[in-house]
C-alpha cells in the first residue's frame, strides 16, 4: 500500500520481513538475512525488534491493520455483496501475482505450531476478522437474494476463506496464478456470482 513518507528503518525491516515470510515462511529466515539485504547491522534489528517473535507480532499487527483497511475500502467502493466478494478474492490474487507471494497469515498458519504465542494469537485474530467480514457480506447477500447458499453465513464464510487460502497454495506449487483465479470463480459461482 502506498505511503506518504519515506520508510524508516523499522518500516524497511517490516517490509522485507513480510516479503520473506510470504515467500519462504517464518522459520526460514533470520535476522542475518534481513541485515544483509538491508545493509544494516543485526544490532539495529534488535534495537527495533528485540526478538524475532516481537518482529513477527508487529508484522502481523501491521498486516492485519492494512487488510482491515482494504476491507473498509471494498465496503466504500462496492455496494453489491457479490461484487464485494469478487473484490475480496482479488486481494488474494494481487498478492499471489506479486512475485508468487502468499497471504502472510496463510504462510504463518503453516508454521503455526512453532510460532510464539503472540504471533499465533494475531494469526487467529486475522482469520476471525476475515470470517466475520465475509459472514456479514454473505448475510446481506442472502437477505437481498443476491447470493444463494445452504447453511449458515458463518459456515459459508469459512468455506470461502479456506478455499481461497488453499487455492493460493496450489497455484504457488504450479506457479500458475490463473489456477487460483479459476478456483476463486468456482467458489463464487457456487454462491450465484457470475463474472
């Protein structure tokens, strides 16, 4: 997302850490990797983030805040529930098409059992936020008959979220973002969304 001011050292660290987690996973990078790529000393990293767990938690909070902002932007720009869900899926597609990155939280979910508790809590909060938002959109779509599905909006929200996260993983394996798009369209078509 665009920034209005130049990035300080902490922001540069977070930007690189985000990209490393999205492409390699949380357990496959070190402070030495960040220091080398940014041309700074490891002591500078520890000044901003005492531990890798502190870095990961702050990274999650920032990612979650940005994602909530993206969801608010969808609500502002898009009124129809079906179009909102398409815009939501497009968020995932945009990340995948940017160098084969994954959803930060999807990558962290793969490392979940080895993460510090603070990061695990933030990952859960992220997915809870997504499920609540999707449930509201699905409920509104059912009320207006714009969307059709069996079961509860909460259950359908979980299916959609799980499907999109899984589609990202498989698309990444085959280096084929178009397969993600195909799966997303299929998931949305099952709700009565065409296009």
